[in-house]
């Protein structure tokens, strides 16, 4: 695993979080009343807003639980407000959440944007209003940020590297010339594009043929429908690379429906259901970007920025690891 350099304060707090999380359950962040908010401001405790994508996706539910556990362990340091959207295509609602938090008294927003471009105008307004913004999970479009003269640090994994690791592992189970297909995430999301590029790079190295590549927009049901069509049109497909685990599970359902249990399937996120599927031989591999820690990394970056606002901002790369039946058994 690539060694990641993080600010000392971030590392220290994350270690403390991991130790405390092993002894305590995750409880929802409490809703704060106006009086409680005023008391928190008086006590010098900042409110941090965490805005995620679909809480119906286990990955983001796990992210929320990790953040809530961290806040519970550091309740004397900050308040936490957690929000998410119905599904990962509900961009308008996520924009509204940014507006609501920016005008609702949060000191910082930690956001996993559903779209790499569409959220930038709302985030620009938040920054102009004095709110610190930290980008996690899905990187905001760097060209548009530069055009807007907007500095928002990204704290998260290298999605291209993670996808390439998964693709490399799939390649070890196939032979040069074999046919594969890709199920992409939202094409307007930087992490979706990066994962596709990582998959493609691995397939080029192994001289495998990508015979089809379509977006299932991160959704399991769409992935099942599209994969069924792919397998019907291209029966020569031996492997499918899904840009997240929800879509990988959709492919599992499609493979069963068309009696293609021999199909090799890989995903990205390491959700519980895919860990089970890997153990059962239904999924070959996935990538773990440590959902339980990802929001914590962003919150720590926000707290550090609040403490030292004059310090230069920079991106922080967080770990992403290959998960296979062998690594699960370790």
C-alpha cells in the first residue's frame, strides 16, 4: 500500500478515533436546537456539516457512522450535522443542503459531492460567506475550480490507483485477448471517471479487450439491467469491472439470471454485502477506501483549518487497498 503522509494532528486524532470506536457503538449525531447552537458558539465549539451522497448506499451509511463516532469521542471540540440525499443522482437536493448549511451557522462543510461540477457554484457562495469547505470521496473538477479561483482541498483516495489495482487482479485470472466490460458510475463525477481510467489502464496492460462500457449511474438495479443486456449481446465477456459495489451486486444478479456464474466480477468500496459475495466466490475483488475513516479525515482537515486559518491548504491522499478472498482471510 502506498504510504500516505498526513498532518501529525490528523494522524493522532484518527488513531484515537480507531481505538475509541472499537469500544463504543456508533450513535446518531444529535440535532441541535437554537439554544444549543448558541451555547456551542459561546463555548468556542464549531459546527461542522457533513454532506454525503445516498445514505441508502451502505458505503455512505458507514461513512456517517464513522463520523458520528468520532464526534462522540470529541464532543468537547465540535458539533456535527449529518445530511445525505435520496440517491446519487439527486444533485439539486445536495446543492440545497449546501445552501442550508452555509446559512445555518456551520463553520465548515465536509462534502462528498454527487457531481464534480454542479456543486461548485453553491460551494463558492459558501466559501464567500466564510465557510471552510473540505472535499472528500469524489474530487471536484480541478479545471472549474481554477476557473472560479476557488481553493478547496481534496481529502480522499486516488480512485484511479484503486481501480487499477482491482483491474490488475482481475487480469491475473484472465488471458490476453479475453473480453471484458465496464460498468461506469456517473460520468459527471470525477471519481467515476478516475475509476474508469484505472480499469482501462489495467486492461491495456494485460491486453484484454473492453467490448462494452456503459454507465449504470452507481445504481444496483440499473447495473443488473445493463449487465444482462451486455452478456446477451457479448456472450464472450469473461469479466465485468463495476465502478462501485452496488453495481457489482447488480452484475451478480444478472450473471445468475443468465446462468453465467463463471463470470468474474470486481467492484469498488468494500461494502459488507460484497465481502460476503467475495467469500462465496460470487465477486472476485473490490477496493477498500475505508469508508469508516473517510469523513473523519475530512473533519480533521476542517478542524485543522479552523485552528490555523492562515496555513496553506493542500490535498491529502488517503489509503485505498485491494480486497480479495485471500486478504479477507488474513
